C-alpha cells in the first residue's frame, strides 16, 4: 500500500499505491515508521506521492493532522493527481499550517522536491 524510502538528500518519500484506501491503522503505522527514524533533533522533510484514485478515511485524515503526530516533520510536500486529492490536501493544509509544520501540494514531483530542499 505505502512504500517508505529515506533518500540521501534527507527527504523521506512515501509512495502510495494506486487505488489505495488509507485507513487509521495505516496512518498510525506510517507515524510509527517515522518515529523509529527520528533522532530527536532533525525534523523530516516528507514527500508524499499519492497513487491514482488513492483515498484517505476521515479518521486517518484527522489523525494525520494532529500536532502530536507532526512534531517530527519540518515540512510535507504532497503530489496530487486529482481534484479530490486537492480538496483533501487543502483541508489538511489548513490544520497543519496552524502548527510548526509547512505543507504544500504540487502537480509536479521535481517542483515538490525543490521546495523541500530549499527549506532550512
């Protein structure tokens, strides 16, 4: 469903399969995976590439927007592939921007990576 890679440039890449339905248990599992990599100091720059027709449950969306889940993340860039993705990510951006985490959506993977790498 989700592949997680840690790149040499410091980006943590989440690649979601096509037609995946992200449930609360999946979001919790992804959080635990990040937590296991966290050194306690250097916050993550996360790149998420959604699959075609990927969806996320309301519970998973709410969980992923909580400050206590995002304390390890400096920024998230999400590559969107549909209007539905845009609507969901806009909802999540409104919550995360109230925290100390930046979040933006992109149509293009290269632009998302460039944005993440420019952040201090």
